[in-house]
């Protein structure tokens, strides 16, 4: 059941979010969180996110704007490491509050609360047309990289900020997507160095369990297929529809975390 659910979500999310350049991690994270501790879910999502982005790079490699990647990705990588380190410190699963509803009890940790509120902010950005039009001059690209990288390392949700800074950089649609993917790969590599020395070692038996490995493999394969179909449909789908769907998914996930349901 777990493999089927994760695979289906990975396929749909990869196809859907290929057009917006972000959202796979946002949609996939709550599904992993149903079966694993939240910090492990973030790390496992990062693995699928990284491998799928590497695959997408092969599909649209020629459209990457290397000069913008260089200006944006250096600070992104540094601050992704910092964000992941903060996540490491916060991942003690200390109970923040408990919600009791009928016979159900939902426990909320500080980490879930913070990630939930971060996701609400990102959802507001996605669903508000005025905020979607926020743009920044190219001189602020390093700042955008820092913000995107930090929140990418902390919660895995860095795509909205990255897109806000890259969307008005004079890029074509293809170059915007390719450049965003290249930056996401760099951020994923940076944060996984921290995850690998903390969460994976802490939960070695859980990560190395055949079921967990199987879930990751099938999630990656499903995301590959979704990304491949997404690339084929790139010119037929509008970004406005995709952004609304992703924004609603972010908002739903945020409330599920804040209320301790996942």
C-alpha cells in the first residue's frame, strides 16, 4: 500500500510540477511523513527530489543559464547547509502541544509547527496574484539564493522563493525551468550532506529497511516517468493552473502539520 501511494503521488507531482519548476517535494513530503518521522521524511524526499532533478537536467540541459546559476547557487548551497543544520538541531521530536479530538490525540512538535507556518507563507505567495508578481533585480540574486537555500535545507520548500527571484531574470520559459532545476540540484546536494551525517545515521535501521529502500526506488522511477511526460506537455499547460494546485497542496499540508495529523 505504501509503495503504491508514494509511487502514484510521485508520478503525478513530478508531471504537474515540471511546468512550475517546483512543488515535487511539497507534495511528496506529507506522503512520506505518513510512514516515517518528519525529519526522515524530509531527507527521503530530498533523495527523490535530487535524483529526479538530475534526470530532468538531462532532458533540458541545453537551456540552463550558467551565469545566473553561478550567482544564485553559491549562496544557495551555503545557506542550504545552514538550514539543514538547524533542522538537525530541532529534530529531537520534543512535544510542543497536543490536540485531542474525540478519541484521537494529535501530537505536534516544534519542528512540525515551524514547517507548517513556513508552508502557509509559501502557499500565500502561490495563491495571491499580487505576490506572484513580486520581482527582484539581478543584483539581488545572491540574496534570493540565500533565502531559497536556507528554507530548502530547513523544510525542503525552497522552490517558491527561487522562482520569485528567477522569474524576472530575462529567461525564456525553458531557461527558467532548466536554471531552477540546476539550482535545486545544488541545494539538494548541500543539504543531503547534513542529512546523511545526522538523520540517516540516527535512523540507520529504518532507512536500510528493504521496505524504505523499495519506496524510494519506486518513487524515483515514478517521478522519472512523470517528468518525462511533463516535458512532452510543457507547451500545452499554463503555469497559472499548476501554481494554484501546488499552492492549495502547500496550504493543505501546512494545516495537517500544524494540527498534528501528519
